[in-house]
């Protein structure tokens, strides 16, 4: 015996499963608010305030140097050999490294914490 199919945009679902899903939807609609889980949002970039302890995206090299002082080490530049390969500079500070594209901060990476004994 074959089940009739309900065909939607690009989805085919057997009619029996569609009816079960519809019944389940009405059951969850009457569920108590405590049963719902809060939605978690993953953030990729933290919003830095004006009192930030590390350089923020968009700062110029001059701004970084005037605000955070001279770096411990200026690593050799990479790229810059073609217009599609901009120069990437890295400046090491105590506790973090600042990455520049041309002369603007694109990322600040904190040093890894030492492993616990």
C-alpha cells in the first residue's frame, strides 16, 4: 500500500507524517512557557568600549602606537605582492598580537593561556 504524498515547495512528505506533525504542532502550542528553552545567540565579535585594553578593528597604526605604546616586536610583513594580496603586518604586544591590513587593525588575538599543571 502506498501513502499519498503532500508536495510542498521542494519537499514531499507522506500524508500520515504530515498529520502527525500538525497534531504535534497544536500540542506544543499549548505547552507551558517553562517548557520552552531560551535561544542562544553566538557572537563572533565582541563589542569593544572606549576603555578597551586591546586595539579594536579599524584603528590605524598611528592610533595603536599612540594609545598602546610601541610594540614588543614588529614581525615581517606578508603579502603586498599584488593588489588582491594586501600587506598584512603583525605587531606583538605583551599578551596579544595585532593584525593590520595595510595600516588598519583587522584583528587582535590574545595569547593562549598557559596550560594548567
